[in-house]
């Protein structure tokens, strides 16, 4: 079973566990290559401010209007890669596209123009790495990205783009392999690794929460709490205890969760 299919099945199980009525009332419609999708292996999904649905795949980026697809692939004027990892929209209606092997792209949703950002060996205005794990946008419009070699941020000024990277030379080489960024409702930026969460502040990392058994998979907010998906189940912990590193989560189930959302 592919990793993508595993994630889909896990999410369905979670919906059935927490919302039993969902399994009875839903009538899903399959969207596949037969519908115009570039590939069935979907890596990420995002809805922009205009209502379009974007599907990242391992064979290009797809924009869906409910009837037809527009597909973006690799070229000098389009994307740097067809292997899409993550998507996020900023306050200026740009769609930021993280790729697995060739940096980040910025798609202007109003004009359709695409700007490419890669790792270069020329100066500091460069990504720290081209292998992007995920990207997020904070409340100030700053784009944060997590790569296989570290964390960086992209700031848009009137005079242009500024790229800066966190200095984490003292960390192990594989520290960021499965890491990802998360921004809570208070605009606190967190880095999730396999067994710990770190607060990103003043371009530094400080550990705030660690698990003793299993591995972190996903996180989302629910009122004043975090729901955390791990390889050993789902846990509920207050934000206060989380930031104080008080390990007293409520245990939900033995379902191993790789990702979930709350509507």
C-alpha cells in the first residue's frame, strides 16, 4: 500500500471514529486522472482565497474550478519541479509552492506570473536547501519554509525579496529529515520533529515539548488545546501545558495518525 493511500485510509478512520454520522451521510466523488488530474498520487491540497482548489502531485500542480483542471509543470517560465510537497497563500494573493527537489515557486494568482527561488552558491539571498518539507505563512505575511537542511524565511519588502536562514550548524545532519513547521493561532512558530516540538523565536530553536514513546505525525488546534497525532495514537493537551512541557495529554485512541483537519 502506498504512503499516500495509507494517509487517506487513516484520515477516513479518524472521521468515522470522531464523527460516526459522517460515514453514513457522505457521498464522495472520485477525482482522478480520468477527470483531468495530472496524477492520482496527491501530495497536498489547498483552497485559495478565490475558491480554487489546488492539488499538488508528483507530476505537476493542478488548479481545479469544480469542472476543469489547469495543470502547471516544469519549464523556464513555470515551475522548477513537477514534484509538489506543500502549498500556502500569502496576504498578497501569491501561492507559494514547495517542491521536493528544486526549491520554492511563487505564483501570482492575479497575473499568473511565476517567480522561482532555489539554493544557490552566490550570496545570502538563497534558500538553505532545495528539498522542501513544508511552507507556512505567518500573520505578518512572512513565508517560513522547512527543508531537509534547515529552516528559512522569505520576507517581501517594497524593494524586493529578502531571504534569511536560521543558523543551526550544531544540530545533527538528519535533524530536519522528517521535520515540518506549524503556526498556532497566536502566531507562535513551531518546528515538529519526530519526537519533539521546538519554538522558533529570534531565529533560534528552543525545545518546548517532547514525547517519550512513538513519533509525532501531525498537529492541529481545537479551542485552547492541541490535538497531536502520533504513531501511538491521538493526544489532547492544553496549550499552556504544551508550552510548559507538562506531559499530561488525554489519550484518544490507538489509531496511528499521519494527518487530520478540523472543520
